[in-house]
C-alpha cells in the first residue's frame, strides 16, 4: 500500500460551533452530500455532531448517518466498523446460506467473555 492509502487522519478539524456551522453550510450547498442533507445545514450539523461522539470524521458522518423516522441512525459498514472497533467485541462473522428464495443471512457476534449470539434473517422473513 502507498503512503496515501495508509494515512488515517482527518483532514478537516472542526474545533468550534461556528466552524461546524460553516462546514455544514458549505456541505449542504456542495451537491456532494446524500439527498437528505442537500440544502439542510442543520441536519448536517446534527449528523456531524453525532458522528463526532461516535468517533467518525465529519465526512464519514455525512456518508454513514441516515435519518430514519426523524432520527439519525448509523447504517451500513460504518455500524459494523464501530462494533468491531469496540474493545468489548471479540468477533462478528457474517455468512449467507442457500440461494434465491431460500437464502438466509447469518450473523454471529461475540463479546469478550460472553457466549456467541447468532441471528438469522431469510428472504422469507
């Protein structure tokens, strides 16, 4: 991997409410945010703040926090990444069995010092 691909620092450092407001305004007008954030700097501000509390950078927050029934919710690979980064997470294993209408997704999660928990969700479900 090259040096660019291995850097893990946040390019934008937001250190005040005014800076967060300005960032939110620019992002909302940029045309480069998910449609639920377009022209909605207040929604971006809330998403970035929530993301900050979870350890996400501003851009990670905008791309990985969706509004579901009026509530900001972490979704997709960001949620799995946060879980796996937790010091209490031992492992998360996701598999799929079957094909077509008989396909079932299986997730086995294990916390340190606890028994694994398995959950299944099928196409039929």
